[in-house]
């Protein structure tokens, strides 16, 4: 038997390997895992990934943020296929479903603007 946490880590890494995936987990999940990792010092690689593992099958649910300009159907199909391939090859489990929620798009310009605003605010203070 393969533990849920092992399958979750494999699925999370497989999702991150796909071009266009910016982050896993919704804003709340990422905030909570960030707080936990600061307290415990442990990384939270499984953030945004939930799995159910049976004797021979696994089901994966994940949420992710996609880079703006990428085709959402193409990215999610690539993520789904990579998760299925990696989990099956590494564990021998048959992946019966991969459910993906795209919760946001990443805009690099917004991050740059926020950084610039933060820099100008710190100079004023």
C-alpha cells in the first residue's frame, strides 16, 4: 500500500513540471501552508493536492494558478496526463480521475507593480 502523502507529493511535482503552471493551491491553502512551514520549518509540497488512495487506484484533486497567456485547456490536459503517467509509473496505482480547479491567473505585471509600490511606500515611511 502506498500512503496518500506519497501520491500527493508525486502528483504535486508532476503538476509543477508542466509549463504554464504557476502555483498549486488556492490563496487560503497557500497562506496556511506558508504559516505552517514558517512554524515547523517543513516544506509544504502537497499544497493544493488532495488524494484518495485505494488498494489499486488513486484519485487526485488539485487547484492551481496558471500563467496568463497559456491555454487553460492545454495546461490542464498536460497536467492531468503528467500526473497519471508519473503516479502510475512510480506507484503502480491506476489513476481513475484527476480533478483540476483553476482558481486564478498569474499576471507578472501585477507582481512587478506591487513590488514597486512596496518599495516606494518603504521609502516614504
